[in-house]
């Protein structure tokens, strides 16, 4: 029997115990990072290390259309990983088909961090 989405997500998000001691990232003065500071660092790293536009192939999962905003929300997944995605209303207007869970799609877009949700 094929592995379901929830089993897949549980398998890839399972916590692994770390035996080695790792020094946490800190801001100047040795203080721990705030959530906002960490989010800004992640955003900066993404902008510096990834191309402005990426092409992604995967299976659509958890697709939903937010009627109030007109945005599409979905997860792209493969056998080993998944990533949450949003397609804004301005792009949704150009889609000539209705995305559905289980579709294999090729997406083009950019990688960004939505600070309010990490």
C-alpha cells in the first residue's frame, strides 16, 4: 500500500536526537536571536544563495483555493520532502487548468520567507 501524505510528513519531520554539542547562532554581544532576527537571516541567506527564479517539479498535495483573497495554497512533494507554496491572485488568473491533489506539476517561482509564519 502506498504511503499516505500524513505518514510521509510524519516520517520526514521526525525529530532526530543530536549527540554532538552545537553552538547556537547568536547576535552581537552573545544574546540569543529573536524570531524576527532569525527570519531575516533566513531570508537573506535564501536571497544570496538561491537563484531569483527556480523551477520545481513535484506532486501537488493539500491544494486549497482561498476564496476571499483569490490565492492558491498547496504543498509540493516528492518521495523524500515537501514544501509549502502559495500562488498569488495575480498569477492564479493566468492558470488555464484547475490544480488538484496528486497532479505532477512543473512550477516556476521564487523562494521567499513570509516572516509572520516563518
